[in-house]
């Protein structure tokens, strides 16, 4: 067995990725930002920054804060809006080579659905629906915390974008993540990605106040990896759709653990900030592991069985 005989490709909801390593939303811009640093064409896919129907300026105040084992962020979905993305960013993103996943966000069901209509006729390969957003019509409750609320946004987005595979990105902050996952699948999700960031808090002991204007922020990075891995393992037994795992993946070992736990692919986020070549090293590392084990196909890494393939 040599690397030329190893097939790293994976097909998720009809979309074929050359390998299972995807740049996570919000950490890779629109690809061009890293084009002079790494070989972007080597990636399996790129997930865009969170896109909303209308442009957003994002949150005021500090937006990033390092922790001993991770990164907290309160970006606030700064983006140019879907129409501007399709006109100005998508052509360049497509030219880079990897599969393109549009991360769709919103504040109301109507906003999500209108955004999905625009993406449905575009050249993106897949939609990743971010349900970790506050529903302004429900007093700010996050869509992804409740099965009924999750279903209320997944169903109309599925109807609005019948031409695009739909992957729903789950929040780890849901009291019953399994129930939310089942509701999303029942409402039409073709795949699930998990986990999004954990709700966290940092205090400035000198100013004697929270670091972020919004008080809490999202925690990512190595600190959350064992919890995210456990959630992927548990949801593998809960749903029968493909799972894309993420949460603190920093190196080949981390990626292999998620693939063993039942994820068909992985997304890498915060690690790219700390070490830009991380994803390329992970791709090569997965191939090296498969070569050492005489595995020819990616699904042989899983220890959960091949039912999702």
C-alpha cells in the first residue's frame, strides 16, 4: 500500500469532497485571505463566513479574546450580505478549487428563507445552516436550543433551497442535543455539522467588567475538543444522516478521533489562526495513517461501522 492507492475522498449528501478536511465558517474568510499562505486547492472544502440576507457590521467592542486553551469570539456575523457575496466573492472562491459550502445565518425564519432562495440558484455546492442565531421574534431565544424552534427554520429553508444539499450546524448549548438533531433531520436536513462554539464568559479583572460588550461569547479551540468528540459519538447513534465533526481539532490525531467516532468529514477552525498550515498537515497526516494501517478508503478509519457511507 502506498499513498497513490489511498482514496481520501468522501461524498456527503451527493457532494464529493476530495478529502475530509474543510475550513470552518468564520475562520477562513472567503479563501483568498489564505491563498498566499497555504495551498488552498488541497482542501476538501471551504465553509464561508456566516452570510445573512442583508449586510451586517458585526458587534461593537472587543471581538476576540484568547484563553489558555482556546479562543473566544463575539464577531456578530459581520458580512456583506448574500447578494454581494454571490457577486463579488463566490467567483473567486469557486476558482480556488475546493467544494464551497455557504454558511447561512439569520434572525428570523423569513430572513433565513429569503437567503436560501438566493443561494439555491447560485453555484455553491452545499448550504450549512447556522441555527445558533437568536430568533428576534421569539425574544432572542436561539433557534438551535429547542427542537421545535430548530424545525421551524430548517423546514422553510429546505423548501426554499430544493436544489442544494442542506447541512445543519448544531449548537452544543442545547439542553437536549439529540432531540434537536432528530428535529432537524425530520425537517429535511441532509447532514449535520457539530459542534458550534460553547457559550462562555471572560472578565477583565482590572476594568472589573466582562471582556465582551455582549457579556458572553463563543468558545472554540482545544478546550472543547473532548466534549465535541463525545457529542459526535452520541449523535452517530441518534441520526442516520452524515455527520461533519468539529470543535478543537488542531492536528492529525484530533481529526482521526472524530473520523473514528463516526464523523464522515471534519471542519478545522481556530487551529488555522494559531498555525495556518494545520489543515494541510492534517490531510497529509490522515493519508500517512491510512498508509501505515494499509487502509485504502477513508471509511476504514471509523470504528463505528460504515452505515453512514
